[in-house]
C-alpha cells in the first residue's frame, strides 16, 4: 500500500501514462502474491476492487496542469470559495445564488484565483450557442426560485392565483 501511495504521489513528475503503467504493474504484483499475504489477502482484494472502480478517472490529474489530485483538494477548493463568499456577503451560510448560478460563479472564481489576472478576451465565449443555452438554463432556474419566494411571501395569494388560472383553463370561453 505504501508503494501505491508513493507511485500516486508522483514525486518524479512523470506523465499520466507512465504512472498508470507503473501502478498497473504494482497491482499485478499484488494479485500474483495475494496468496502469500495470509490474513491481509482480503484487504488486498478490497484494495484492488476499489482501485478498479476509480481507475477511469484516477490518472487525469497527472496530465492536466492544476487539476487537484484528490477529493480533499477539491473539497478545500470548494470550502475556500464558500468561506470567501460568506465573508463578502456577511452571511453565515453559503449564498443561495451559488445553487442557481454555481455552474458559472464557481469556475469564474476558481479561474480568477488560479490565473491572477483575467483579460477581456478570456471572457469571450468560445461557443455562443452553448453560452446562450447556459444563460437560458440559469434564467429558468432563477424563475423557479422566484416562484418559491412568491409562495413563501404570501401563500394564500399565490394559491388563489393558481386556482384562478386553472378555472379559466377548464371553463369554456
């Protein structure tokens, strides 16, 4: 297990394919010698099973610069964003807008933090159709949240409005 951790730490800075090949060799050696591991053979089997489940996405971090290596790194990134957002807004909890616009706000905040300076050309959408679709999606989610606020503000009036609309649809003109 310590060799596996050392390989994944990638102190030498090797490419993802090289790390993957070394790790595959280590797993093969573990499988060959599992019979001689005694009471640890069950743990080796479990380790290999879990490794197989993570295998498809395990080595991307070695090929993509600045991609966090572990879930802990990602959690730290999200936690830092939540912390800074709470400090800016004065709220004790994360902003509800993060739920609605998180798919835009979080990458923007991360890109700003990682790159330091953002230029105007960096903000130009590379695919205008995808940008329009994202905008429409954000506006739909915002409209749903606005409806929820209307209900919480005055439930009786909201329900009466729904009843009136339903009656108008069912009655002949």
